[in-house]
C-alpha cells in the first residue's frame, strides 16, 4: 500500500487546530493581553493599524498614530518595525480585535511555521513527525503561541530565509537569491534580531565551500534588496531603539560576559534539552553522506545559529531566552539530520535506523524541559467595564508598570466601538518622564496639590491603582497617588476592588478603582502627544489650554 504523506496545507490546518486547542486549554484565549512587558504594546499597535485601515483617511499615518497615542499611549511602532502590526491589523479587519482573535493570529503563524518545517523535512529526506512534534511541544513555542509577540512571526520569516539561503548555496540561481532577500526583508522589518540573517550568505559560502558564488548576481542581490527596503526605516529609528536596550546604548564587554551563558544555556534548555542539542550538533558537525540539499541546509542553518548568537551577545538588549525561538525550527531539522547521521553510522544505512536516536532524544525532552505553560494575566478591565459603560465620557488613568498599564489600555480599547475614543492614560507617561526601561526617572508633580491639579487638568474620572507590581517597579508617583486618594477630604471614592493575576500568581485585592467626585463638571480638554518634547519640559502627553 502506498504511503500517504500529508501536504503542507494539511499540516497547517491540523497544526492550527492543535495550537488553538492548546491555547484554549492553557487559558490564552481568555487571558488578558499582558503576559510580557511588550505584549500589550504589540496588541494596541496592531489595533491602531486595524482602525487606520478602516478609517478611510490614509493621507497622514504619522498624524493618526500620534493622535491615537495621546488617547491610548501604548502604540509602539518605531520601537519595532511595521510588518507584525500590518499583518495582525489586517487579520483583525476580518476576525475582530478581541483577545481570541489576536491569539488565533499567533496560532496561525505558528501553524505556518509547522507547514514550512514539514516541507523542509520532506525536501531534506528526513521524517517530519519528530521535528514537528518537538516544535509544537516546546515550552517556548507553547508560551509564545498564546501571546501577541514578535518571536513566532520572526521565526517563520527567518526560517523561510534560511531555507531560501540553503537553496542559494546549493543552486546559486538568481531566483533563490531574490527569495532569500524577500524573506530577509520581511523578517528585518519585523524585528532587528533578523539582521543575523546576514550571516547566512556571508558565512554560509565558507561552510558550504561555495566561494564561487561571490562572483554572481544571485549572491549580492539579497543585500541590495535589504539595504533599499530596510535601510530607510532603520536610519530613522535605530537611535530610538538603542535607547531602549537594557544593557546600554552601545556594545560592551560587561554585557557580552553576562549574556553569553544565558544564551548558551537557553540554546540547550530552551530548545528541547540535552538530547535534542546532541542530535542538532551531530546534524551540524558530522560529515554528511546526504545529497547537496542537506549539505547546503547544514551550512545555512549553522551560519544562522552562529550569526544570531553573536548578535544576541554583542548588542546590549535584554538577554531573554525567548529570542532563541528564531532558531527552534532549524534546530529541530538539524536534530532530525543528526539522528539520521548517527543511525547510518551506528546502525546501518536505512532511514529507520534514526528511530532509536529520536526516541532517546524524545525521552530526554519529556524528562527534562517539557512542561505545559498556562497563561493567566488579569488586570482591571473587568472592574472598569461596567463603570465605563455607565459613563462613556469618563477618562481613566492607570498607575502600574508596563504590564499592568498595558492590560488596562488594551482591554478597554478592545471594548470601544470607535477608537481612539475614551482616553486611557498611563501614569508612567502622563505624570513622569523616563526612558523605555524606566531609567532617568523624573516626577513632574511631586506634591499632592500639583498632582491633583494635573489629574483635574485632564478631567481624569477613574483612577486605577495596582498593588501587584514587583517592588523594583514602585516609584514615587505610585506612592503619591496612594496618598492622594487616601488623604482626608480628598475628592476620591473607591468604587471597585479586585484581584490581579500575574504569571499565574493571584494578588488578592491588589486592584483598586477610585472615582473623582464631580468629575462631570471638570472641563474636558483635548490631549496631544508631543514626541519631541524635552524631558525637563514635562511628559510628552499634554493637555490643551482652555
């Protein structure tokens, strides 16, 4: 009987259903969008693109984004490139802006990644079951498939680029060069980590012994495409992005020394454990008996692994193991190649000889890093929703960290029929100035009288205080806001209280909503965003004069 091999389309459909079911069972479809600091910013920015696409007025996208930020200050385009936001924003046009829709988009991206790996495994002549099973069960992929983050879209685009780069190293044709350039451009315009793809042709020609490609148009065409299409964006935004790096604005040895063990350890534990790592290294290092497609893939994927690790330990951004998700598909395919190579050398030439090695790696994975990752993030949206429904004009100010503020802004924005409508202000952007990571902190309203006047200037009706923040994220303005609402004779009344949930941990009664007495009589002035405003002149969000 002929063996039935599922098509990439069938793999996509089945993978999407499995990932969607997994997201539902782990709570990701109902959780708030705020499991990571960056997640609410990605969500709100995609929502802005959705609203802009449906606005019918596309003449001034920058002006639209600034007006949007003034009311919903979680827009992050510029800090990140636009591809994720355009893709998710277009998805929202069809499926809506709710949490389930946003997470479903990520599941669809992850399913596309599975389909790409399935096709690559078929082309490489290795079984697709093991790499697909590994990918879908990795805790890193589980966690990220339930979030609105850049990593899985970037993994999809980078994997497409690596596979196109392998074809370029194998065939040396212009079509493969253009494909590599197109995949790379889309990846780099999703997140700067994709710049590591430059290592695929640069280092790949050495690993594949294809220096002859240096004399061809196919080799240089991708670089031209990337420079022309990505260069203008990065010329405008690189300084802004560098200011948000945790380790400083430029490379230095101290960061590299601290980041190197984090990423090397993450390469093992984050991508399947010791057993998978041994097979992946075997796939990279053992002499290949396979044909040229496998040799070219080893060279391209090996170059990308080295390129990304070098980028991550040199550029002083946040050393987070989720950045290694980009390598997961190539790592899984290398492990399949390594299993086959070991099996051929130790058990014969048949393809079935790789089975024991895959089984051992799978056992090591299950006993090691495998876990089911729940997503539980609860902010004050449920507390605020009935209050806001009764008072559609009420402005809200939330005092928390990036996660707590983002949960409220994204959650309330998704409930609005017309955005930007109700203003949901962040204390960290309306009362103080600092940089992306909370450095250079300056409180511009250091007394209770000045603080109350600032809130009344913006006609703030509802104030959310979040007591679930880590101690390191408490600042002076948080303390002053607490003193303000509890001061004798203060015009504030607590109207709601509830629990916060962060990473599955419940903080009983940590969320409080306070209402300003008589807020309806306060003059309602327009808000504006002034991104070029100097920090000493006050926060970038200002209130128009009467």
